């Protein structure tokens, strides 16, 4: 696996749920079928990056050098096992190693 560089998932939408003042961005999710082996690649998320105001929501691939993105947020790596579910906001900056 060669991985997938830092990105946001708004390119698939924006998808929304609800109506009127209760309308929210729809969440993204992944339910693993098999254990995620270290050599396969694991998702890495930047905690709190959905709140950023410097990466436009229409941008797919994120320039990590601009605005010191990595210095602003803590990277969290997951290695899910079969049956685990990961849920994230579409603006969370993430990648697959």
C-alpha cells in the first residue's frame, strides 16, 4: 500500500443531514472487514482539524506546509480491527499511511 496523502472528504458532497437550522454536515465512516495490518496502512487523523478556517472546504488535498498545519493539530493513528467503526467529520484532515 502506497498510502493516500493528507486530504478532506468534502469533495464527495457536501453531504448534509437535517433541514433548516438543524442542517449539519453528514459524517463519514468506515467499518473494517479485516484487521488493519501495519504493513497495509492505517488512517491518521488530525484531532480538531475540522474546525480549521484556513483550508477551504472545497479543497481535497491539503498543503501541509501552508499555515503550519501539522504544528497546529495532534496526529492520531488508528489501527482498527475487524468490525471496528471509525466516524469523522468531512473537514477532518486525514491520510492513510
